[in-house]
């Protein structure tokens, strides 16, 4: 049979058309799913950032109220300055707290100026239009004293015999930017904010951009955003010769335009990776279609990772993602515990030291996602001693100082056992999605677990730490319940403002009396708790008694010439059987300490022996 080229052409052309059509369709579907996932991720980051800003605004206005009550009660400037210095030293986002009384200005760290009534009126945080009782938010400005970009909240008061009284709290825009820098959309996207009045940048991961006019959101575009219903999206706008998209919100308490997005080219580049098959389309058509499907599934399912609220939920979604795409026998997601310097895997209840060679890998000495041998990594030796395992470090890249030197911070490590043959194509994408979801969970948990007044952990956080220690079967941990003696009498005698100062004083003593690894908690009202490690009971009791003695030796000034002494009673129990029984034992010891005269430390086992002795005697 004579072979004719026209038969080959007739056979190949329809196949090529079919293949090209299939690739175009898959490419468009892939682009659409990646775009939708990027929008969802940007919106989730925006919501977390909005909650963060609202929380800081509320915390500052609460502080302004407390400071104003101190001044209204006794016009006690030294007490005001003591409280202001304490707040600034314990809140990294507050740069300075100032008090203006007519022509006298008092600042933290002993700063004071006289005859500054005209100078102050030229400061960005001073407004002639501000009325008594109003809260004024300044435009962003560069502080001459701290050399940092900041904004200020100012409260104006009315005091007898004084014409102009204002309290000012200065926010560090750079510190707030650092807190939000971990909220990434895909790889290059970030969260930033613009001040509508001045059109200047107030939140940005690159501190060099703070205080400068917005380039990407021009005045016309900003006017359109402000004329809308407070939230929406900007599908495409130009910045630095690239087109970007952003979702925005203007309904935060700072009244800033909050934006989150990334480059459209990043979405397109991810979607078009399937097209890099060149002249091998006919040979590897099956693998291209499979890669396209898996690629789409990674972005579809990967975008859902950011919806996880807890580590266990993230682990389950991550396992489903890997099984649905490149395949694996199991996955381990270790999260960095910065306080203890160890890695923790809550789903399998594992704890481990950071592998010695990991810093070298993070610095780029090894390609991302290569196989790790048991002799190189103690964690691999425990979880996969006889099967292949890849390790993906999850690292936040951020600027660490004003000289704009880049640094890397380890957030966690992802171990994938027996990965499928397709893992080189998807390892980086999976790592990026996991890092973004992990950052969001960590920030959300930080907001949930902290007592806003004292900066200590709250009750829920304490119970989680106790659960973890019990699951790890760690001996040598003790729970101490601490209660302020006669706190109701202090409130009734001196007022609730002094009661708040007592709470802050106890929290300060706790931070300086216990090891950095101890879990310090405000359990509720005037009751506190400490979960700490000690080699024996005597050491734990001595540490707690030293803390009790420090509190008893301190004095809280009520007003000039009058001070108040505070004592605490402490009940302590070893963490052995269960969380509820341990809390109950420590509580009983606390109440026994109260009944024996207060201002003392009692161990639960000593109380138990005493109770049994009294019962047998009776």
C-alpha cells in the first residue's frame, strides 16, 4: 500500500486541533480556578487584617478612657505617667503616650516640655476642631523623637481650671505592618492600607513605602473606592509596569482603605505552566492532561486550605489535597513553638527539636522538596525510618530592621511520606498554600488566646497547653492558681481604676518572676494561673513563694502620701492525671491558703494529707 502524506495530514490535524482545544479549555479553566482561589485568599487575609486593626483601635480607646479617669479622679500626673510608661513598655505597637495640659507637655520616659502651646498646635496630632470627649485620629507622620512612622489617637478632656487637656497615644505603623506581613496572597501578594485624606500609605510590608503617596491606587481610583458601599474588588490596575487585582474594605475603625491582592501576571503564569510542553505534545498527551488536572486540583483544593480554623482541620485538608493530587502515604505538619524553640505536630501529638541542618536548607543549600534521609534528620528517623520522605520548610521572609536587610523566620516544616512521582511539579505550590493557611491560623489563634488587658494568655489557651502536656505525658509540670487577697475590698475602698492597676501590677510581676517557657494566664477577674516546669516540688514551691514575696513587698500608690499593699494566695498541684482534677486540686489548695490567713503558698498534696489527718483525728 502506497503511503500518502495527505492521509497523515488528515489524521494528525484533527488530533492537533483536538489537543490544542483541550489545552486551551484546560488553561482557561485553570486560570479561572486560580483566580477565584486568589480572590478567596485575598478576602480571607483582608478580614483577618480588619479584625486586627479594630482590636488595636479598641485597645487604644480603652487605654485613653482609663488614663482620662486617672486624671479626672485626682489630677494625679505622676500616677498617669507611671501607668503610661507601663503600657508603652508592655505594648510594642505603642510608641509614646503623651499628656498636654495648656502649655505643658508630659511624655513617657521622663520627657517634658514647657511653654509649648504654639509648638504643639503645629503637631499632626493636634486639631483645633476637636471637641471635649471626642477621639481624634491623626494623619500618618514621622515622629521626631522615635524616628518612626506613626499615627496617633487623641482624647480631649475638660478639667477644672485648665483650658486645653489632651491625652495622646502614638501607634507604630511599622510594628503593625510587621504583624500583618505574614498575610500573603499566593507568593507575592500582601495586605496594605491607604489613608483616604492624605492618600498616603499607612500599612505596608516594605517600611520604605510608609508615609509616601500611593502610586498604585491613584486619586481617581481612590475616589471610586470611597464612593462605593465600603467593600468590593478592583479587577485590574497598574503598578510598577504590572497589572494587579485587589479586594478592599473601608469599614474598619481607623477608616483606612484596606487592600489585599497580588499581580495578575502571577495568576496567569501559574495557569500557563501547562502550556510549557513544547513539541512533545503528541508524545506526552496523557501526562499533560494528567498534569493539567492535578494542577487545577492543587489550586482548587489549595485555596480551600485558608478556610481551616484549627491545626487538625488544616492537617486533614492537606492530607486530602496530597492524596487527590500527587499522592502520599501520610503527612506531618510541624509548627514552630517560638517560646520553647521546638517543633510541634498536634495531629499526631509529636514534639521534636529543630533539625540541625534545617537552617542550611532554609538558606538555600538544598533544593526545595528533596528527599531527606533518616541519618540527616531525627524527625524522619521517627516518622519514616524505612520509606522515602521529603521535607518542605515553611518560612516567612520579612525585613528585620530599618536597613532593609531581609531575614527568614521558620514557621513550620511539612513532611510528606512516600510522595508520588508528580511531587516535583507541586511541592512549591503546596508549600506556599500551606504557609499562607498556617500564617492565618497562627494570627487568629494569637488574637483568640491573649487577654487584652494584661497581655497574658487567657483561660482557653491555658487549657490547651495543659491538654498538650498531658498528651505528651510530660512529668515535672505544676499548675498554680493565684488569687489577689481582698480584691473586692480594694475595689470598694479605692475604686475600680486602682483595681485595674492591681491586675496590671500582678501581671507585670508574673512576667518577671517565672521562666520564659512558663504559661502565664489571667484565669478570670482577679484570679491568675501559671503552668510551669520544675525538677521537683520544692523548686516549684520556692519559685512561687519568691513571686508571692515580691508582690507582698511592692506598693501601689493611691495618691501622694498614700499607698496600698497587695498580697496573693497561691494553690499549686502537679499536672499528673487529668486537666479538671489538676485544676480542682490547685483550687482547693488556693482556698485552703485563703482560710489559713492568706498571703501564702500551699501544695495540694499537703492540703490532702492535712485533711485526712483531721478526719482521722475526728
